[in-house]
C-alpha cells in the first residue's frame, strides 16, 4: 500500500468514525418511528387475499397492524341469497344487511387467525358496488345504496369509523370517504400502506386505490405505498389452485400476458413460510360464504395461497 493511499484510507476511517458516532447519537436522541402497517380492503376478505402473509409477518416483528374495510361487502346479491337461503331475485335490504353482518364478523375472525386483534379492524361502512360512482361523482351528492337502501355509513358488529370518531355517521358522498381516509392516515401514522391495485378488474378495487392514493397525498403521507392484485385481468392468479409451495406466475391467456398492465416480475415479492401460507389459507376459509350459482367462489379466493405475496409500487416515482 502506498503512502498516499494510506493517507486516503486514514481520512476515510476518520470520516466513517465521525459519521458513525453521529448516527449513533442521532439514533439515541431521535425517537424512531414505530413500524405500523395499514391494509385497506374494498371488501371484507380482500385484506387476507392480498396481505395475510404481510399481516402475520408484521405482527411477529411487533409492528402495529390495522385493517380498514372500506365497505362491508353489502352489495353482493348472490352471497346475500346464499346467506339467507333465498333465490337471488328474492333478496331485499335485510338480506344484504345480514350479509354485511356476517362479513364484518368474518373479517374480525380472520384477523384473529393471523394473530391480530379483532378490534384492529376499522369498518368505514361505505356502499359496496358504489365506490367507483362515489369517486367519480362531481357534485358530491349523497348516494343511496340500491341494495341496503342506506345513505350513510354504518356497521353492525362494531361501530363504523365515522360514528366512533364523530358521534354520527357520514353521508355517502365522495368527500366523506376521502375525509375519513385522510383522518385515519393522520391518526394512525402508518409507515407502510397496502391497497388494491388500479389495474384490478373490480371497480370498487380501482376506486379504493384512487381514494387511498388521494388521501395519502392530502395527508402528506411519506411512507411506503404498496398495491396488491385480486381480480387481475384477463385472469388471475396463476398457477391456479392452492399451491403453497409455488410462487405466483405470469401466464399468457388467449395471447395476452396476465396480469394486464403490471410489470412482471413484480417489484416486491415477500416469501411466506409453509406455516404462514397455511394460516393464510385458514384466514381465507374464515371468509367462506355460500354464494348462489358460484360454487367456485371459495376455491378462487383460496388460490391466492402461494409461497409468496406480491406487490407493486405504482407511486414509487412520486414518493
Ligand atoms: Zn373485493
């Protein structure tokens, strides 16, 4: 080693020593932000389909985990018929409320299966099937849900978020959803948030993304922002079936690459242990509903049990 190189080396050693001491002092004096994740689900079940592994791993690390069900899934007629043992064309508002009650209970149970607390579930109580209309409404008018006939937030197993925070429900309008989400982000101060992806085939899932994205911007959120895919197009997931030892795959369907509109491989792949995949399966099974005319409904949900969970980062460039 030459003399000059030695001097340079010493200089760097001193520099690293100083910066090391500085970081250590900084770490001692500045409170580290506790890890806190929030999973936003358009309907009860999306949180476990997309994030059951993430939830388990975060809880095991001692992180805080909250799940926010934006609707309580009260707009699914074939499921309301299955729950109330009626024909699909016979279900009325009370049957949709029975479904809503069941799905809220299922979300609470599923969270407990993943070692979370049932009370870490927030139910916003916005109308299933109408999130796209709410997001796209330009006059902020109050919407009445066609299935339950409700026009304001509600929850049946617990109190809906707006009522618990403000003493009264929020009307079904665009600004109510956004305000509730901004308030939640401000209160919970998450370090990571998860929501359904903008390319999802279900309008409620796309609208959940738009609302959460806008709320994050409004709240000045600076943490990580991940999306997950449920109704991927033209078909999803692959390989089909419960395959806890196999990762997700991109495949061609009728000449088109699935998932449509998303990069593959995905930017974030989180491996699950066999035990975590097994618990994910149990948490999805906790959402079992007899859906009239759709016997494949449950097995489709269970096919998200893979050896990993995959996420995209559509806002990475703006954060
Ligand atoms: Zn959904």
